[in-house]
C-alpha cells in the first residue's frame, strides 16, 4: 500500500510578482523561464522537527541578549499564526530579524553610517503555543536608506519567517508599523499589489498589551495562505 500525501497550493493573487521592476534587484534575480513545478514528497509536506530544547524562552526577548539594555524603545509584538481555514498553527517556528533602533543591521554588508548596538543582534525566534500564539519583546527598528532609487528609505519593519505545518507552507514576509509616512515610496511594500493584502502587513497598536512605563505593544496575526489539497 502506498503512502498518500497531501499537496499544498500556493495562494494566488496575494504574493508580489517575482519580478517587480520598481524593486530593482528583482529584475536580475527573478526567473526568466517558466517555473519547474517539483513534486511534493514527504519532506515537503512535513514541517521542520526541531527537537526538545532547541528554541529557548530567552530567544524571544531581543532586549536581553547582551550584557546591557539595547538602545531604543522597547516594544512587544504578539499575535497568532493561523492556517487558511482560521485554525491555529501550534508549535511552529517563528523567526524574526531586524535593524536596531538607528536602522542598522548587525551584518557585515550593512555599512551605512548609523551606530551598531553591542547589546542588540536583531535576531530572535519563538515557537507558537497550542493556540498558535507567539510573543516577542524587542526594540522598535529604525528606518534605513537602501540605494534602490533617489532618497530611498525603507519603512520601519521586522522580517518574519514562519514555517507552518509543512515546508511548502513557509512564509517569509515583513511586518510594518501603522502610520509610516514612507509607505507610498517603498517599492517592496508596494510590490504586494492587493491593497487589502498590503494592509495586512501592518501591525495594530495594541493598547491593552502595553506594559505601563516599560513598553508599547503591537498585534500582528499571520494567516498562512496555503491550503492542503488531496494528492493528485
Ligand atoms: Fe530589512
């Protein structure tokens, strides 16, 4: 008897085109040939198995990785990871990376003249709980210039990677902050053509989450759009 595996379809119409000319580097890296559709095997339809103890509670607090407090304003970012049918995705890996409060990444390729922070790497990870809930403590990232066009500055954002229940569900995206004046000028933000989908990349200020005299809070739920389908 052969093993029957589910397949996963990519959500249509919501993700940005692979080639978005206003976002210049996509012109070179986008495929110029039709995509080759690879068959989905057991590896593709299962999620990463991380093992006990690989992700520590402290990995979710980006303000506690150094010998001292990082500079900038503390924020809490929390939300739920849901599947395309609105069900929670438990025990799934959520990874984040971001610039520091001055808008600089802890990375050898980032050399613009903003200060590094010895107490801030900008990297964190957490597993969702049984209700798909995740929570980070971090620093609000600064904006940074990126040379794509004249006077190009990225809106403040946090990069997210979410695995879901299968490798084929993996979503790499960015979370933005409400009211950013740079939204109309950012070709990465605007490469998502659907205005409703763009709005879903913006977190909501969460006054109830705010810890008095410690930090403000933001809510950001993520729906992994791919839906399991029966194997062909
Ligand atoms: Fe970035």
